[in-house]
């Protein structure tokens, strides 16, 4: 049996390797047969085979098996969380969630979301608690980076998101928005290829508005929006590697996540999902239900066909593979430290060349004199202070 099914040679894969994969993910033979669109009996014979499976499968079955076994598959993260509190001030939330460490936050004026004061963790916008000076109302906002940071703080206490959300709900918190991200490390399909399916009317959707496609946008890569940003359900599919490569001045090959498929839930949908996360229910299964209910891709146009005729059509194979992998992915944390890496990357690519030119023109002594006279901003000082106090290395 192969010790690592993720590094199999497809020219040599046998039934033993298939068993290793199935047992690792705790899948039944019936589930595997369903994934490969064959009978349970036929699949059972495959597991017993000592022959090279690649020589006995058809093209679709080889594609499915290669995508499942040969890639790192999917990961599933929480990627944004917003919760409002009617009878809690920002100071109360800091006491509740951050051990009353007001010294870790920078207070400032803010008009966002209808509030007039904001407390930002370490002076950064990743975790921000908004409030009102004239009443006990507040809103806690976790960006994607804020989610990663909070996961690190939770894990340090032996906790997970279900603990945090349970405490929030018990204190009157209402989830107004929750975003989840399926991270595709193998690029199961190209985003431009998905756009071609849209243009050919080879899809159905539950959304009222037409999908919006942006090719090689300002953030890098291609993006498709499904639904309205103001609706309770919204999907965003995009080329994560190209976006991150442009953002951090690296090559796309250096980014492990190739595509990202985001599911954004708001208001009642977000609140229901928050309650389910708190109760430890199957997050991946619920998100999969949203994907299947709201969007499907086919091998031929659906124009002029009724629902019964569409139901008989074959689904587009890459979409089938994505849905099946989404059905077995685990909801996980991906903690991340407070870091100066972004600032360092910006310095190397944007500042260093200019600085070198200035040194050559004015001399190192003049530049050192300027740096000695330069003072850090309040935000920079707070970031350094927070990193030291909560032991977050740069």
C-alpha cells in the first residue's frame, strides 16, 4: 500500500492505493462509486485489482480519480465575520473576548457602519470593534487577516471558533455576515473556462442578477461574481494565486492556493450559520447545499429546456469533481501571526530601489541622519507593542 496517496504515480496506481485514499477520508465504497459514476460492485472489483487502474478507466473516470488522489484538494476556512451587539459597548467586548486588554487596541473616531468610535487591534484594521459614544451598541469586524489572527489567539487558549461564537451569541451577538472560502490547491477548473460556460448558456442559477466577469482585473487574475452584493447569498470565484502574486510582488507559482471559491452569507443566513457553527454542525455540508442549490454547470446549453429536461443533462465534469471534494472537506483554522511581512515586501519592491539611489547621491551618512530623526507613528508603535505583549514574532 502506498504510504502517501497524495504523491502516487498514476501510471502505477493499483486498488491498494485506492483503498488508502478512501480510508484516509473515511469514505464508503458506495460514496467512491458515486464519485466515479460506476456501480458499487464495479468499484469493489477496482479495489481488489493489482493492475494499473489507469489502463481500465474511461477519460472521465481518470480525470475524477486524478483530481481526487493526485491533488491537495480543497481546504475550507472562515474568511470574514461581522457581529452586532445591542447591549454591549466596545469596552465590554474587549473585556469579554480579549481579557480586558485595552492596551492592545488603538482608539479612534470612525463613521463606519453608523458608529462613531472604533478600537482596532494593534492599530491594524484586521480586527476592529465599533461603538457609539451615546449608547451600548457595538459591532465587531474580522477581515480575512483578522480571522487568521483571531484563530491564533483562540488556539493559544485551546479554543476554536465554536467557543467564540457561543460566547458571542450568549451575550446578545447577531451575525450580520459570514464568509467562507474553499481554497483550491489544484485549480480544478480555469475561471476563464467557467466564463465560457456562462457565455454558452451552459449553466443554471438561482440568483436573479446575471453573473459578472472581470478578466485580469486591477487586483490580478480573473473573477466572477454570482448574485448581488446586497443579497443574503453571494458567490465570488477568482484566481487567488494571481491576485496574491500581484499583491506581494511574487510569481503566481509561489502561491499554493490557485483558485478561491467564496460563499458570502448575510443577515438571517449568517445568523443561522453562526448558530450551526456554535453547535458544531457540518459547515461544509451546508455550504455545499448552497452551491448545489444556487449554481450548476452542464455539458450543453440549457436555453429552451424545461426543468425536467435540464435535470436529465450531464453536469460538467470539473464542477462535479469540485462539488464532490467540497462534500468531504473539513472546516479548519489557518492561524496567522501579526506580521511585518507585508511592509517588508512593500519596502523591498517599492522603497529599496529609491533608497539605494538616494544613498548613492547623498551618501549613507545623510540618510542615517534622516532615519535617526524619524519617529514612528502611533499605529506603528502600537503594532510593535502588541507584538511584544502577546508574543507574536515578526
